[in-house]
C-alpha cells in the first residue's frame, strides 16, 4: 500500500520547521568554524553517509523468554523493502538493505531486485545462516548444525554449510549484492568438547572453499563474537581470529566489527584501527551494548565510544570515511522497529558529524608534542559540539526530514500499516 510518508509530506513538514532550523544551523556553523573546521565539508560528508538497514530488524525482536509482536509488521520481503524505503525517505541515509538467507530467501530474485530498484534502494551484504537448521539444506537426524557448521567433524555437515553459503552468493549475485557476510555460531559449551586446533583448521578450510567460489568482484567478511550461543569457546571469537581467517582466505576477505561482539571494556576503536591499518576492515554492524551482545540502539549507551570509532575511521581515511560496509544490526522488543532504526541512523549521523568536527591538524600537532591534555580537550570540543542542526541540514539536502522521528509519528505510518497488514502480523524470520 502507498506510504503516508511522501516526499511532498516531508517537504511540508520541513517548511514549518525551517525558521527555527535556519537559526540553529547558523549558530552551529559559527561554532564549527571557530573550532577550525569547514562546516560545508561536514555537510557534504554527512550527505554521502549511508547505513544499510537489516532485513531482520523490521519486526519486533524476540528474546529467549518470549516475543511480543508490535502489529503492522511486514509480512513478506516486499513489505520489508517498503519499510526501508520509508526509513530512507525520512533519513536520506539508509539507501541499502542487508538481506538474510534463509529468513528472506526470495522466490524470484530478479523481480525483487526490480522492486528494490523501483524504491530507489539497493542491496548491501548478504548474510548466510548456519546457526540454525534449515529444512532446505539440512535434514534432521542426518545433517544438523547442532555441533557446528563450517567447523563440524562430519564432512557432510561442512558440505551442507559450504553449499548454503554458495547458495547465498548466487542469490546475492541476482540481487546485485557484492559481499557475503559469515557469522558463525560454531563453538563449544564444555572444555574438551572439541579441539580448538581442529575446529579452526576445518573452519578455514571450509571458508577457503567458499572464497574460491566467490565471483571475482565479490568480497567475503568474517564477523567475530566471543560468546553466545556457545558459552565456553567460539571458533571465530575475536578480531585476531577473524583476521587470521581473512588472511587465510585471500585479499578479498576482510573483517566485520559488530560493536556488541566484544568482551566488556574492549577498546573497540583500537581494534578498528588495527584492522584498518592492515586493510582488512570490511565494515561494521552498528548497535550498542551495556553488558554483552545486547543489540541496543546505535549510540544509546556509549556515544563517546561511537564518536571515537568514527574519529578512528576518519584518521584512516585521511579525513574521509573509508569505503567499507556500514550496516545496522539491532534487535529490540520495546520500540517500534522503524523508530528504533530512525534513532540508530540519526545517532550515527550525530557521531559522524562530531568526528568530522574534530580539528585533526590541531590534534596531530598536540600528539606530536605529547600534549595529552590538549589532545583530549580537542576530542571533547568536537564530541560536545551540538551537531544536530548539521545532521538535520544534511538530511534536508537529501530530501529527507529535518526531524525524522516526529515526522514518522505525525504521518501515522504504523497506524496505516496496522490497518493494511493487520494487528497481529509477524515479520518473517524473527
Ligand atoms: Mn552482527
């Protein structure tokens, strides 16, 4: 059904907000200029930034204790695409979708590609799934990922997992994607359950086979995670292992940093710097966390860390963001899924804008003089800049909303979707 959020409606809403916005923007420009940074360059960089929306986050997420559906959730891939198109209309910064197979395995990839293109969107990374059995590739009692997939002791299980990844690449090729993301649940729950050595060797061997079958213009990303669902050991547990796997595959293999996939207090921005330094940073799964892999809203718990991550990226890109995959990976069971994604995107825009407001030459100068106090002062100056008028302006220039969340609510998008899709519709895959 037609979205109540149209470019025209956004334009009308923005006009009403324009007088206040212009005043705020003038002030923000002045502040940024005084800090020795060109506000126009900040606006241009912000306008280019885009975060892929995950196909699995458009419905309310469940926990292992239960799931509370929100109503009006998308019932098929096309409705998920409609939701992302609405998200992108509001933010101007979610121009691609990251698809998950088999949760979203299209019957007709060519038709889906045409539909997505028609919505002004494209496809980002394809995500494979060997963390649960899938009736099309596994057979209960014979082939099961219960004890691992790419690392499994049984060659037939490894074969099924490799073939699944190849299938995901084939689907992705038809959709116009250029990368495969492999997150593995493979690991153990009990000391002695499996050999660390053999598990790693078998995983690398399986990944090499997937890599050898990749189309020439494709990349493959490994995503590490220290624990869960395995609670004693995980095969791809940390960035060091992820890097070893990428190096073991070849030049077109790189690592994904999911911000929630680190042990408590890990210096994630330093991990980012290391991977970028050896050209093996493939991209991000943005989210936030208080305790573990909490999949909370980007920038909601550790905004300073997010700022430092973006500052690190800008350092490696000599002031520009490196061309890697920027994706959201969130799950929540309290908010409207689209409102959560709007906040994730606008929070990421704020963190990026703050990082862009950092006076890099002054920081380098302070670092070369070992002036720790001034260096930190410069970071704080950038981090504490109220950049929201700049992010709003970047959205306005992209034809998106000055205030996406307010616009989403005022237009009654979810009410319209509940009417169209039903009160108890449940998004596929979750
Ligand atoms: Mn992830």
